[in-house]
């Protein structure tokens, strides 16, 4: 009886093992299919990322805390969605104006490529915006550092003193202080800050401090000479901006004020002699044109303004 019971127990155990092996076969095949699809997706994203070798460095310079593969995936999805939207719009226009459908089919891949390149180029725009914001207060932060160094404070204390109250510039100095606090040597921390930023004035200040550290010379003397050069360049830029304002103001008065007002008045008078009615639609077009003209002049003034606080 004991041997027969043991045989039955062994038989039942074997049946359980065989049943367990048979049950997960279907989910395993599904998991393998998912892994295969994920593998193909990763390969495609990897090929795309390899086409932009500077993408990780640019993401770091733009302060975008995102993996390059995730950014490429998001950019591809956005480009695909925009392509679908514009393709639908073009298809509707083709049905209304009788455009050939083949043209819509050919334009769609071009739209996808254009939107993808625009998404990648958005990083450069953010880097430029960050550089402009950092350079706005670089001179004042550098002068604060110079005062601290001249008073006998060590370099680290001078860096700590400018990690606040200077906007985006203080954020960059805060990164340097955090790297030094984490155990990174000051030279390496300054080198990393120099390489991860495109702001010209900020880079010049960091480079001067870095060169003084490596050569063993007085940091305050080198920093003072660099700040004087930056100050002189800003004065020259202000004078150049003042010279630009005169022609811009003249063209603004001519094309945005005088010509539109006189043109509308003369047009209304001449329309009474000619069979041409100046209705609300015509005046709306003129108003839109004037709004675009005003926006264009404001954009020119804003772009030509010096990028620092006076």
C-alpha cells in the first residue's frame, strides 16, 4: 500500500508540473511578440539618435532633463501627428479646389520630415534663449564675485555669494557650487559650466577664472580685466543700438503711421469719383495689414535691443 501511494503522489506531481508547463505557453508567445516589437522600436529610435550625435550634449545645455531616446520618440510622434493633421487639411483643400491627390501623397512625407527637423531644432532655440537669459546679469554677478575676491574671500565663497539674486546667471553658479559640494574639483566644475553654456559673457568670466586657477595667478586681477572688456563691449552695443533707432523710427513713422492714414483718406476720396466702394471688408484688410506692420516693427525693435540690463 505504501509503494502504490508513493507512485500515485509522484504521478500527481508530474501531472502538475506538466500542466504548469503547458499553461503559460500562450502568454509567453505574446510576451515574446511584445519584446520583438519593443526591440524593433528601440532599434528605429537608436538609428534616429545616431543621426544626431550632439543630441545628448544639446539636451544638457538646454537644461532638458530627458533621455535622448525619449526625446527622439516624442519628436517623432509629434511630427507624425502634425503630418496627419496637415494631410487632412490638404486633402480637404484638394477636394474643394480639385488638386491632384498624388500631390497630397507626395507632400505628406515632406511634412513629416519638416516637422521632425523643427522639433529637433527646438533644442537650439531653447539653448539660445537660455544664453540670452544668462548673459543678461552676467556682468553684475561678475562684479559681485570681484568684490568678494578683492575683500579676501576664497573662490568658493564668492561663487556661493552669486548663486542668488541674478536670475538665470545665479542658476548656473548654483550648479557649479553643487558640483563642488559633491566632491568635484573646482577646475573640473568650472570647465563643465564653460562647456555646457553658450552665453558669451558668462563663458568669458568662467574662462578667466579657470585660467587664473590653472596658472596660479590672482583671480581678482584677471576677472577685473575680463569684466572691463565686457563692460566696454556693452557700451559699444548700446551706442550701436542708438544709431539703429533713428532709421527704424523714421521707417515706422513713414510706413506705419503716415502712409496708412493718408492712404485710407485719399482712397475714400478717390472712391467717390471711381466706381469702387470702400466697404467694411476692405477696411478690415487694411486693419489686418496695419496690425502686421506694427508687429513687424515691434519684432525688429525687440530683436535689435541689447541683451542685458542697463
